[in-house]
């Protein structure tokens, strides 16, 4: 057994034969490696808290960073806050302080004097209260359950907001509409309350995966001084989200999601119908952006005269290229600043721009103080890049970067960026955006120090592209490039054995593998593997053509792209990689791909680990929260009342991995969330039984979790079991 200190660059005998004595040693070693990479916290949020002139006439910039730690001991994510002052190029840091796990939402006002938190209670998790703190030490709490005007506060990434009014007297947020307490017909009825008898078993359609209990939201205005709470429902069962204040504080702008005829899954799905609206403090509601589209993340300019937001088409793939739109206020005139990019567009300094792709939307604060420019981040092939957009003429200036740069906050003309690569953990940088036309000259200064990964060099990665020589069924898409991200040594040290390779395709399928830090990938590289991530055709960041190339070709072009990419990687690093030891890991549509690859290349891949894998598309429409996905990715259109006919179901089955199950030889590990509403556990449970019936080595772990399998105890268990599974078959391939 190789000691942990000698893991890097060595691969022989890390996973010996699985006798009982070796099993215990192996598990202990895996735990130590996981603990070492889990100790590297990631950035959850970074905010500019203040900008003040100092005695030398320069500006001191206050920065607050919220770190997230994969806490193995506590089996939970823990968060802490660190504060910094950037002063004349010097960084003054202050001791980090833990952030209570009871904090659901947290927001500091623009002046920095007020902070509000929505919190739960240790004694009663159903009880929520608003805590308001001032810099002078004043603190007050408001019992939201006692006021009893709404249900639980929304704290998810799709609906939630917590925003201070400009005068810092009122907070706006979204909460579940108050419903009568459902009881039996035979329960006693209390006069003066709404009668909920007979509603005990009523089914109410929610917003799907990770949105359990979210049915109908209301807009909530809370005056923190008077403790007056007013709740307003939107008409026609529209559900409010993502509110921001008007510049004069007399109302809010927000997004309203359509919920008729029924709610489809919303997480990761930016193709749902939504509208931009205005609401005053009395609840008067007005739609201000018409049309059939998905709008999200409205952002008001500093002068209050413009609202920037993202817009994309309803229906079709769940992720796609977005438009950046601008609405003038109060005239409500709307125009497109940056349109959908079909393939690529030449921008400032001859850079190539591939469009706007972002799951988180526009940064919460993205406008520069001139109210003419704003800053966005977007996927560009294998990186996330940040750009300054001139809203007057649509000029786009890409800021210099290495790896991925994600804008986390913009305040006045200062900018915070979260920088990372596969082999470089998150680091926060601060810069001041220069005047118009000079944005590409921005200088970024470190706020947080560079951190090293134990047993992994910061140079152990490579990114490149190639074009698949197999023609696409539609020649229009044959020349779309495929990008690869390789994580591992790029050359071999003297006497070192060749390393096994993990091919790890992303899910979605309209998502992407990004050159940014990944704890899971680092875990396997530290164990002696190399990893290759593949952005096959259909991935975002390659123009809208890249997205459109996949629907109707799933199980064909995506599988071929990933396999050719794996061969390309083995050839490029032939001195480092052992082509006889190639493994597969993937989740969701990535699970679809790895099970397909195991079937289509049964003698090439030695073992498979699939998380919540799509196995049979034909069985998905009736049970998934996103029935439209099955139709669209199979090459059909979706309508709410559509019933798939025999030909449609036949096609869905034909392109699914289950149709090729008789070709599978590789051992398959299935990791499944029993609460997954996206890819129901029945997919893997049925597949597992069929593999057993065919004598294929297989194992299934069923977790009390949903689609991402992101609970700490679940993810840790998954990573160690994958390592054990691959390690066992690494050893068998060696013997």
C-alpha cells in the first residue's frame, strides 16, 4: 500500500486485492485522502461591503467572503465568514467567524449598516424569524410564524430574494402562500380560521426536483421598524421570484413564473414561461415585459432608469444561449443589447464570443456606476469568462483571464471575481474597472492567498479541442469542436507506472465541464488516477448551434464524441496513461452516456460508476418532473397534453442504454437518490435487476437524497464507494 505522502505520480498497488485485511487499510487510506481534499473550502459568496476614502486620499475596499466547507465530521456543509480590507495594495484579513447553519438567507444593505437574516430555530425547524442587525450593535428579531401571514420563506436559487429598500426600512422576500391547515373531516374546527378539513390527502403540484413544498409564492414586504408585514399574491397563479427594488423604493421589479396548466420542474430549466413585472407597495401588479419567453434576474441600473435581464426561448432544450435585454423605466421600451449567437461573434480585440450561458443569471450587482456598462460571466468553451457590456451599442469586452473567472459582485466600479482552475482552488480577486474602451487593461489583485492542493501540482491539467472526424447526421454541425479538460500529470516521472484514466462526461446534456476547481475530481487525481472531462456537441458555450446539434441525436453523436475524446486523450498522454485501464463515471445524462459507452464499447471500458443515470427515456415522461426533456432530447416537440404514441416511445427506447444491455460486460456501480424527482430511482432499480439477470457484476446504493446526491454523508459515501469499485477493477486489470 502506497502511503499518502507518496501518492502523487504513483499508481501501482494503491488498490491491492480486496482481502479483508486490505479492505480496512484501503478504506482508511481513502478516508484520509478525502479528508485532505475536503479541507479545501470553496467560495459560496463574495461581496464588497464598503468603499471608503482613507487618510492618503485613496480608497479602502471592504470585502466579505462566505466559505463553504465539506464537513465530514459533522456530515454537513458548514459556512464561515471572512472579512478583508484592501488598502493601498495591502490586504488586512480578520479572523473568520462561523455562520450559523440556521441562517437560510442573509443580506447586507448597500450602506453596510444593516444586515438581515432569515433564520430557523434550533428548537423548532418549522419556526422562522427575521433577525436584523446594525453596525452599532442593535439587534431585533421578528417572529414570522407568530405573525402568521405566510408559509415557509423561499431560500432556493430560483425564487428566493432578500433585498433592502433604498431607505433601509423594508425588506422584500418570497414565501409560500398561507394555506388552511389540512386535517381530517373528523377533526374539530376552530372558529375564525380557514376550514382545512378534508384537505389532508389533497395532492398539490409543486415545482419539482429540490422544490418540495413550493406551490404558490407571495411577495412579502416587511417593515423592520414597525414589524408590519404585507403579503401580496400575483394573479392567475403566477409565482413571484427574484425581486429587486425600484430606485425610489416605491415598489419592486420581479419575475413571475407561469404555473398553468401544471408546474414543470424548474431547477436547471431556463426554458419555462416567465414574465417581468412591477409591483407597488400596495400590491398593484403590472406585467412590463410581454411575449412568450423565459426572463430572469432583473437588475436595476444605479440611476434607476434601466432594467437589464436575461431572456431565452420557452420550450426546447433546458439550457441555451440567452439574450441580454434592456427595458427603460418608466417608458417600458425594450431592446436587445446582446442577441443569441448562433456559432461565434468577433468582439473587442478580435476575441471570439459564443453567447451568454449562465445557470445563475446576472450577478446580483452587475452595473458599473455610469449606468451604461454592466459586467456578466458566461461559459466560453471550457472556461467561464467575464465581460463588460456597453449597453448603448452592445460592445463586448472580454476581461483577461486564465482558467475560469466568475463575477461575484460589482460595487461602484470595483469588481470581485472568483478565480479557479481544475488544479487551483477558488481565489478571490479584486479589481477596479477602467474607463470605457480600457476594460481589457483591468488589473486584478489577490484578496485571498493562493492555496495548494495536497499531492497535486497546480500544473497538472491541460485543455484542448478537436473536431470529430465522423460526420454529424446534419452536416451543419459536423465542424463544431469538442473540448477536453484533462486533470492529471502531463508527463511521467522516471520509474512511475502509467496511470488509469477516468472518463467523466457531464450531465444535462446542455451543461458543460468547466476549467474550475472540483473536489471530487481532485480526490481521484490524488489517488493516482487521471480524469478527462468532455464537452461533447450539445454542451453550452459553443454557440446556439452547439446546443441544437444534440436533440434527436442522443445516444449517437454524444456517445461517439465522448469515446473519440477519450481516445484523443490517451494518444496525447500515451506516456502517462494506461489504455488498458479506462473507467467511466457520470451522473444523470452523464450516467446515460457512461452506460451507453459500456454497451457500445464492451471491451474498452473496465468498470462504470453511474449516479442517478437515465437508463430508459421511454419510461421517463410519466414519472419525471421534466417530461418535456424526454420528448425534446429524443427529437420531438413537447406539449402539456401530449401523450407519446407507439412510434415516439419506440424511438425513446431505441436511443436508451437499456436497449443495448445485452452488450454490457463492464461491472456497473449504481448510486441512486430515492427522492430524485428528475430521474426517478425506478430507472436504476430496474436496470440493476436486468444486469443481475444477465450475470453482469453490479451493485446499487440507495440514498435518502435527491438528484444531485449532494448531502455531505451521501457524497462522501459515493466517492469512497466509487474509489473502491474502480480500485477493485484496476487491480483485476493489472493481474
